[in-house]
C-alpha cells in the first residue's frame, strides 16, 4: 500500500512540475501568468503560516504583517539605494526575522492560546499606521510604486520562472523542516508540552526557532511579491487578504504539508474567476469554503486522502479476486 501511495504521489508531483515548467511556453496569457505568480507567492505565505499554526500549534494572526515588512524593506532598499533585488530580498527576510522574533517570539514565551493571537494581530494592525506616518520613506497611504524587477527589462514570463524558483525552493525548505527533528519538536510541543519536556524538547528554543523560520521565509516572500508586482501599499494588510490567507490554510487542511498549497490554488484561482459574478464573488467563495469545511473538516487534504484510500482498496480487491477461467 505504501509503495502504491508513494508511486502515485511521485508521478502526480512530476506531472505538476512539468506542467508548471512548460505552461508559459504553451501560449499562456499574461493574465494567467499573473495568477500563477500570485499563487506561488501566497502558497509560500500559507505554508509558513501553517508551520506556525498547524505544526507548532501557535495561533498567529500576524503573518500578513511578516509579508508586508519583508516587502517594504526590500522595495525601499532597491528603489532608494539602487540595490539589487537579489540582495534586498534576503535582507528583507532577515529584518522581518529580527523584528518578529523580538516583538512576537520573545513575548510569546510568556503567553499562550488567544493571547498570542491577540498580540500577533496587534502587531500586524499597527503596521498601517506606522507606514502612513512614515510617508517620506514608505510612500504613506499610496504605498511604494515603480519598484525595480528582478532583472532590468524582465517580462512576465521571466517573473513567472523566478517566482516558480522561489516557490519550489522555499516549499522544499519547509518540507525538510517538517520532516526533521525540529518539526517533530514543534508537533510535540503542540500536542503535549509535558510529554515534549520529557523528551528533552526546549520550549524556549523551539518557539523562537519557529517564529524565526516562519518570519524569515515569509519576509522573503514579501520581497518576491514587491519585485514581481512592482508595488506594495498598506492595503496589503487589509481584512480581505488576511481572511483569504486564513481560508487558504483552513480550506486545504491545517497541519498538512500539501493542504495550504491546495487551499491557495482554490482561493487564488477561484477568487479571480468568480470576479465575473461581481458583488456575489465573496458570497460564492464563502459558500464554497463552507461546503468543503462542512463535509470535510480536514479540508481538501481529507478529500484527497479518502479518495486515495478508496482507490487503494479497489486495487487491493481486484488483486485478491480469483481469475475467471
């Protein structure tokens, strides 16, 4: 059974990767390439948010703020000081990591549950006011515009492949974290702190580590965001991006690696295509989310796992049934 599962998933992942690599070369429209760029970036955000909430069990509501900090730092450095985006993106991630670890990671050691959620929400909600008051640097309410791309004169296809590269690299890093001793420590603290202590897990170190990792990688995604789209504004911290990002995680499946990626695909592509419905867009998207969560509380991954189990049982029955002669 494990071999069937492994082979099925490897084949599927291989086909998806081939499709992503050749899709722009098959005559994809600029609009569709733009949607895939958004998918790549938001999938990174959702995967790292899930690392905090799903695996470490820390209810954080401020991860959109991580994205904004990384984006603004990278955009300001590239536009004001004419630095290469390939230098400013990791700097943005590092600045995000330091700020989040100091203002959220350290206080979170003394808090738990809803109090961490409130602290992280206040952290993110304070950013629009700070950005507005520092308009000489950040552009204020209008935001930053004309942010340099990854390379001068880069077209949408080039941006697509750069974002795809970041998407694959960061998701691979997240996957390795989840399947390492660090990931096991996160899960142990989530499920039972007392049991984790018995295993020698250091709560102080592991909580700082998960905040540092998630904020750094999300800050990098923020840098990719601004250089891919060319602008950023305080509206990025609005209620709609926040709710959609939460929906990506919940819809796909909290505490699973592939769940946030699938949830992001449903939200990004579904949200855009439902724009044809006008004012009913959010209502229809909300109804879709409610139906999936109602029948599959584990998200899309629960549906995938159930389908996989049924197919495996059918294959097993056919192999055990006697041949008719």
